[in-house]
C-alpha cells in the first residue's frame, strides 16, 4: 500500500482492500525534502506529518504491517523507487488512494505506466471525496461553478451506503520486514513557533476531537463560526489536509447527530456538513 495523503487506518479504502485481498501487506511512504521545498510546505505541517507517520507506524505494527519510508529526490523518481520495492519484496499488487494535484496526476500516470510494463497489478481509490471527480455535473453536462446547485445535486444523488466505511482489521502474516520510521533521517529542523498542542498526534486524537466538537459545540456552528474570538469551529482542518481523518468519517459522525438528515434538522450540523461538502 502506497500511502500518500491518507495517513490513517480508518476509512482507508486502499489499505482496507489490500488487507481483504492478501494475508501479507506492507506500506510505504515516499518522503522528499525537495518536493516539500517545491510545494512550499509549512514547517509546522512537515513536523505534523512526520509525527503522524510515526504514530501510524506504531498502529500498523500491531497487525504486522510494516511502514517503510522511502527517500526520494522528487516526483520523477517515484516510479523507479516503487519498482525497486516491488522487486525487493516480490510484491504482486499495489494499492493507493488518488490525489488530485497536477504534479501528482502526472506522477501517478508514470507509476501506472511502469507497473503495466512490468505486469504488476494495481488498484486505486477515491478516499478524499464521496463522489468520483467529474461525476456531479449540470444538466448541460458541465462542471458546477456555483456551490448551492452543486450541493443540491450532491444531496439528490446521496446514498447512505456511500458511508459504509466501518472495517475491522485483523493481523496479517509477519513479512519479516521492519518499519524504518524511527531510524529514517527526515532531516527536519523545527523553525516554527506554532503551538501544535491543540492538534494531538494520531487518528484516534482526530476522531476524539471530532466527536467532542459534535457533542458540545456543533449546534452553534452556523452562528459562532464567523466570530474569531469564539472557539466555535471543529479545528480538524490539519487532520483533513494530511488525511489523518476522512471526509466520509466527518459526514457520517455528523449525520448520526442529526437523525441522518443532510439538509434539515439542526442548522449548526447542516451548515457544518455543508463545509465538508464544500471541501
């Protein structure tokens, strides 16, 4: 499983599918200082990602899935890096969740090409969205440019089965491969002064923060969200941005608090779900 913007086990379709299909699974994460620099990633975000990689590695280890960090010069060497791992470990199939950036799409096409040329199976999934990109269009078969009609169509086509994300992982066979997360040289130097204590590390923390917000503050969201002096938002953006929690998990937990209503019921919950749909 090639982890990217999906540093979690919960609602991770690539990881789930690999675990269903195989008795032996390993994960990789490709880390590139050059790519981080090119995309001008914030220093606090890099620290957050590294810490969450370590947390995820510990969680995966409990079910005998090693997480290997692969050093990279940038997107261009990803196909060859992945092929090296495939050959070293006799991998029969590769799984990943899609990303939507221009660079990422071009990189993924090159990875698919090298896998096809070497007769390696692969399977990809859309984990960041409820509907595959481009499937919700206007009556003229064009992309929506205004949110409200987009949301209306989103709701019209919605089925609760889209949020069938619960899955119990079971232990895999021990591959004999050890995670290298703790030993890997990320060459990271903390230069930021951001207080990151608000955002505890790990997907369990993310889900806990989400549930606490939905239990205590979401009903006032439509009013409080516009007042900066009030602590009225969920504060889960960093987790969503790095894939430590999924949009589907957010929508599902919110719907549980609103009798599974998307556009009626508690206005605070409806507005909060709107923002996840917007995202």
